[in-house]
C-alpha cells in the first residue's frame, strides 16, 4: 500500500469516526509488535521458542515442569516493552470523546500503560501483569513475582496459603472470564463503528466480536497486514502497520473536528 492510498483510506476512516456515536476498537498482537512484543504465531514468534502444547490449562494444573516453563516464558516477555504510536493514538481517540471501549486479545497491559483507564479496556485473555492464586484467589502484581523468579524460584506459590499461583492470562483450554466476554459481546452489538487493529481474527471466541458488531449493523474497519476471514464484511481494509495507520487517522479526525 503506497502513501497516497494509505492517506486516502485513513481519511475515510476518520470520516466514519466523526459520524459514529459508538466506536469500539478491537486489538490483537499486531498492535503491540511495534512495541517489540513478538507475535505468538508469526515467524520469529513465541511459539517457535516454546511449545504451544505445553501452554494448556490442563497441563498447567497437572505438571510442575510445565508451570516452570510458563513462568520462564513470562519472565522473558516482560522487560522493556513500551506503548507505541498506535496505543497512543487510541488514547487520543478516547480524549476526543470517540472511544466507547477497547476489546483486546492482548495480555501486555500496553493500552493501560499508554493512558487508558482500566475500565475502558476489556481484556478477553487476561493480563500478564498479575498472577492469581487458584486456591484463595489472592492477586499479586507480576513485578512482585518477578523478584522471586529472579531470586531463583522456578514456580512461585501463594504466600498466604501456599496454593498454586497462575499468571492471570487465559491459557489454551481455559474458559474466558464470563463477565468480560458478556460485556465485550454487548459493547460489540451496540457499536456503530467497529475498528479491528492488528488481529487475524482467527482465535475464538474473541473473533466473534467483530462478527457480532457487523451482524448488528455496525460499520467494520480492519487494519491488519494480512487477510482476515471478515474482510468481505469490512467497509474499509487498511493493509498497514497499526503504528502507521492509527496516528494518521487520529490526525485527520482532529482536522475534521477543527482541533
Ligand atoms: Zn492463596
């Protein structure tokens, strides 16, 4: 996609945002790759270094070695990732009064780090910045757990009850949190503009959200480098990086608003 084409499409998206009453933004790994967080599935992705078969809920509960691998993976992911221009543009959209909520598949906490209030972010797959005790439900900030990992503990347990600690992310085979899922589905059906950023829309039930929105009559915009199963229903498709498209869209929106 050349600059001219990108400019025209971003301008059209800005026009849709200007008219919309309820804008829902849906984000996947592609919004965070420019922050240095590797895509799980792509080349050079996390699943080339770790075996995804180990990352099931079932194995986590059953196998102490698998639990150690989980903590090793988390420890390797967390340092130094900062929000990128796409995250900041979404925060700006919110400041302009044009964001109902973000529904995200990401667990990296970068939307909140960029400045969105926690209640604006519906995390379908949890958040790696905390850990939860499966026995007593106590939550711990990951920073606190990381100190213990750095000191050589391989699979930290709950300090209160010695129960099993699990990263507060949804593992394969683990049900998504009901409340978040229901809220995300509701917001999706109520949206009149639904913007997908950096997701291939292949992981369910997350990928149902844009389908709910489109079926309920929302306009659908997809910003993703590769094709998605919902491209046929999208009004505008932008094949660009999130960090290239989103700041342009927000800049055009501000011009249209006269800011
Ligand atoms: Zn506990």
